[in-house]
C-alpha cells in the first residue's frame, strides 16, 4: 500500500512539472500567474511526496 502512495505522489509531482513546462512554452496572457500557481502546487506536492516516502520507510522498518 505504501509503495502505491509513494508512486501516486511522485506521478502527481511529475504531472504538475509537465504542466508547468507546457505553460512556459505556450506563454500568452496570464502565463506568469499560472506559472506561479503551478510552481506552488509543485513545491507543495514535493513536500507531501517526501512526507509520504519518509513515513513509508519509517513504517516498513517497524
């Protein structure tokens, strides 16, 4: 179960990262605001993925 949670968290980070790249190359009106929003989401998801991975390692060791 923990492996699935870690994988889902990593995929979520990857998808937001790809969305940021697409937004960067597309440009246009509102691209900067959307870019900042995507960056905040990515950082938050990376933090969540790290917490999930550390919790999975902790509970596997018990």
